[in-house]
């Protein structure tokens, strides 16, 4: 147990160093990317190294040397983190083109306009969801079709509507002054979260809660007080720090609760994978915090048992990102996560292995470094493209979606299809916002959302050191 624990501690030290070097603000896109990696590649192996849980699924690890695998896994984690640092620092000439992958807002919409857009988008999301309820026999039938039968692939493009509606609702909540309008905005966010949940997804309600709670640290009174500190050292404010630490706790509890509710709707009780398990195991599985376990499977069996895919997964993902109306009818895209599940248990539910796992299974150890370089470049581009998040709550919501849904912890095989399905609609909306937004010389934003000055390009922030 000592050696795996030391390996995890060493990885944490590297993570802290990378964070210190790259993060400008504790809630910018680079920071969000590193938080996701910490949850999947540091917190989970720490639990395993301390003996608080065993790798999942248990039966697949019965004959494996788990301690050796954890040490090997943390070596991969360190390599990926160093790749992120190098990509963010050394590939700066490519940052400009990469910023085109993100929405770039030039100003803020008036508060009432945000409310109006949120209402319209919510109405569209409600109508689209109700039509699917009618088709599949109600909310429970839609959940069954989405998570068990997987019968709504042709309708997945519509899922971006409740996401956008929720983002505008969050932006309206932080922008308007009148309490009734704030309650309306909050209600719209909650409604869109429920609509999305009936599609079998938890991303909209979880992202909405993060956007609201963490957003209060930017646009609320605590954020305004912290922003005036010398050097913008927000983390030195104890009230800000306490609420900041509360964000992941609330997000994980909500994700667990929504998973429990979904299982109850489908089967009347918890799913067999978590029923009767320890609290640590239940939380890990229910909140999708077992991606590191899948990475260990890849490291143990590739290339000894199976051949590397030599980039074919990325080719297939690129092809899958092209709409069928343009590319014609294509074979269904099978992601590495699904391939891994099919390999071991002949199921289609998927064993995601993080972005590092996608790069490893395609190109080996050097692929992990390459994936880190590309992921660092993308995170740096997003950090700059979305630097107005401190002034505009809509941009703050956009940054969460790109960090949590499209490039979670880096570039995955599935990132390009998600960028087309989720990111492009957001970029299109941002372009429309730019046509009607109020453009101020200092970066824009209404007085109610101007919590702090926007970050200048490349400027070091409170936690960044000169390099």
C-alpha cells in the first residue's frame, strides 16, 4: 500500500505544480480542466491506494496486481499532466487558431433580454421533450429509451436546447435585480434540468448547480469582496474559500441523487452495480468516478493482450462528427469506452478511461504525452477565448459546458462529435449575442455583472507564477 500511496502523492505534487504554472483564476477554464483531472486521476486512485475501495468492476481485477497497476497508472497521469503544461506553454503559436473552437463574446446582453431568451428556449425545449414523452409513453418511457434501449440517437441533437436554455437562465439569474425575475430565471433553470434528466442525462442539472453556486463566487457579494484583494488572490478570502470547496460536494451529491432517482424510475430500486455496495463504491459508480479503473484495464492488457488502434478511433470519431446529411449514412460510431465494455462484459454501457486512456489505447505511452500536449493547447485556448467569464455570466456558463462536457480533462475521441452537437450551437448563439450585445471599451458587461476586471491575454493571475 505504501508504494501506490507514494505514487499518488507524487502525482498530486505534479498537479499542484501544473496548476500553479497555468491557472490565472481558480475558476477559469484551465482550472476547471485540472479539477476534472484531479477528480478522476488523483482522488479515485487515492481511495484505491488507501484501501477504501477496490477497482470496478471487481470481477475484472480479481487476478490482477492492483498495487503495481496503480503505480503504473500514476506514471501515466504524471506524463499526461506534464504534457498539458508543455502544450499550454510551448504550443502558443497554435493558440490563436484553436480559440476558434470556443465561443468568443464581445459584450453582454441586457438582463431582460437574457430572461426573454431563456423563456423562449425553455418553451422550445419543453415542446420537444413533451413530443418525445408522447412518443415513448411519458418521462419514464423516454428514460428507458435513452439509457436502456438506446433508441433516441436521431433526437440527440435536440439535447443542446435545454442546455442553452439553462445557461441563459443562469445568466439571467445573475444579471437581473428584481427578485421576481430572479425567481423566474431560477425556475427556468430547474425546469430545463428536469427536462434534460428525462432524456437520461444529468449534465444540465449538475452544470446548472455548479454554475449557480460557483457563479455566486464571481457575481455575488462574496465574489465582489474577494475581487478587490491585492493581486486578485480570491482564495485568501475564507468565505470565498469555504463556498468554493462546497461546489464539488454539492455537484457530486446531486449527481448521486439524480442517478438514484433514475434507477428507481427504471427498476424500482438501485441498479445492481451499486445496490448493496459500500458507500464509497456507490458514490464512485453513481457519479461516474471510476474512469481511472478503466484506465488500469487498458494499461494492463494493451499491448500484451490486444493491439493498439493506431489512431483509428480518432478517425472514426472525426467521421462521426460529420452530420449524416453531409456524409451520408454511416456505420454507428463505437467509442473506445463502449469497445472496452464490449471486450470485457459484452455490454454497450461503456467504460470511459479518461482522455489519457483514449490516447493510450490508440498510440501507447507516447500517445499519452501527445494527448497531454493537445489537451494543454485546447485548455489554454479556452482559457483565453473565455476570459470574459469574470464579467459575463453567460460566458461563465459557456466555459463550464466546454470544460465539463466537450473537453473534460482534455481531448477525447468523442470530443469532436460533442463539439458539433453541443459546442457549435453555443458558438452560433455567441455570434448572435455579439450582434445585439452592448460593447464597452473595457470588455463589456452590465454594472450588475461587473464583478471584476477581465483577464488580459497571457497575463498571470493570482495563482500563476512568472515563467
